[in-house]
């Protein structure tokens, strides 16, 4: 019989093995089989973690893992206090600099805020640091907007969704790899009714190549456990046709969404991929304060899914091709609600 105190954390970061041995008093975490951190747990209105031992080679990783484990196991918890012995405080500089821990008025006592924790880009965007692209205003097609960064290749986001019990990830669309899949999805009657982009393989190749060369749009494939199930377009709203219809900001992002595989439909799946997609866009550039969507105004199912994810309907408006609902989700609201777990 397996030891009930020895279990993987609900959300191991990316593909690493983070294992917890816990009881009511103590928490031991091991990453890839190596001891990482040991803490004493004190429950309460604001739970407290008292640091006992910490891996000297990976102090920030150890503190991150402890906060991660706690927030994953306790989705209702918004704040933690972390008590650190005086001799360990010098190793906290990186954790304080990035916002993982916040100093308090009490010596040796630090706080970790759920809404700040989920705004840390690593490891969700990969292990390499991601510098913010410099701000420089340019004109294109008569619109003044910031110069956009080069588009990434390969996987751009990965997170384990403990509610679903599956990995949710996003990767850049590869035309050669994904063309037949995209063509099949777009010609599905259910998708065709809302996207109206049915066509041949060659027509869809041209469609995707045009978007590939368009700096304001990023084409993404959504995966559950590495199985492709959806296509997303993420665009910079300032350069998009939506810009004239609201008070657009320089770094607002917009989304178009298509679930192609019937096996991955349903509210529980939507909640997972919607939160992952929005989380990625807010992490991709910390200057992004809003994510918008413009589903057809009569698409009540999608509007309901967006509202459950935290969007609100700002207004209805008329595109040349459809009556649309302007759905808006602010950064502060997303991280205050923090549906991730």
C-alpha cells in the first residue's frame, strides 16, 4: 500500500518530479529526488510556514516550491506568511527582488501573495528569463502602436491543471505539422457556423502563412497532455480591427478561439484552457492590462464561458461581418480571482 503521506504535488512544475511528504506539522519537498526544503506548518486564517532547512544550491527554487505546493493544495488561500531564521535571510535576495516574497514589519517574517505568485513567468513560460521587449512606437497601415517582439517558436506555456488532472500547454502553430488538422477543424460544421473559414488545404495554407507574416497576430495550438485539441489566435488589439470600437491600450491582447476535437469540449475543459490562454497572455508581456474577445453577440454559450472566466460584457457593437459582444478581462481582476490551481 502506498504511503498516504508521500504523494506528488497536485501541480508539478513543467515535467519535473516535485514530491511532498507532509503531515499536520511538517512539509518536506524533494525535487527530482533531491531534498529541497523542509518547513513547519501552522494553519490559521493566514497560514504560516516556518523554514527549517533549505537547499543551499537552490534557495529560491525551494521557497518557490513551498509556496506553489501550498497554493495548489489550498485554492482558497490568498496569503501565506513565511518565517525565516536570521541566518537564512541573506539568501532571500532573489525571492524578494522578483516578488515571490514580500518583507513585513516583523523581522524574519515575510509574506507570499497568491496574486503575485501567479504573475511570476517561470516556470510556466520556460526556465529561461524573458526580458520585456523595448517600447518603441511605430506606424503600420496608418496605425501608431508599439513595435512588437519576434514571434516565438515551439512551446510557449505549460502548466499542470490539478482541477482537470492534466497538463495544459500552448505551442506556436507549425504550418507543415498542423495544416491538415487546421483544415479538418475549420471544415467541421460546428466550427464553420461561427468561424466561416471553411476551405481547401491550399486556401488554409495561405490563410496561415498570412498570419505567420503578420506581426500583430500569434497563432497557437492548445494541447491537453500534448494532444492537440484547439486553435487560438492571439492578437495585439491596437493594430486590429477591434481598435476603433473601444478605448484600446498599447498592450491590450485579443483572442479568437476554436476547439476542434469533440472529445475535449465541455465546461470543465473550457475553464482549463481559457485560464491557461489568458494566463499566458498576461505573462507574455507584463504591460498587458486587458485581454479582450469579440464573439458573435448571439453566441451565448461562448459569452457564458467567458463570463465564468472573469470577462464582462462591455457592450455590443457592429463589425461589418457580424454583431459582436465586446468581452473584457482586466489583469487585476484575473489575478485577484486567480482561478489557477
